[in-house]
C-alpha cells in the first residue's frame, strides 16, 4: 500500500465532509490509523455522541480506537474543554 502525504490525506478528509460536518466513519478511520484528531473532528465526535441517531457501534469503534491508540494532551484538552 502506498503511503499518502499529509496534504493528500487532508484533501480526502475534506472530500468526505457531509453537510458541513465530517463523517464519523472518517474520524474513526483516522484514529484507528493512530493519527491525532483535530478540533473540528473532536467537536464532531462530541456532537455525534450527543445525537440519539448516531449508531452505538460507531461510537464504540471510535472509543475503542481512542483506548488502543490513546489521545495526546492537546486532543484531551480539546475534548474536555
């Protein structure tokens, strides 16, 4: 598998935005790869967690990826502020 540069990944993530918010599946994939989440992605996660229409299995998958890969101090601060 060929690795993509950070700019290419950012363009792909921007292309997957739905209705102004990033699709939760893309956030899960990013964290699963061990990459840090940025402010808008963390805010989308929090919004999705509060939305009763968000499937439980998607939230569980993201929480598992966070548990396995951890969060850096900046991510933790973004999530808890």
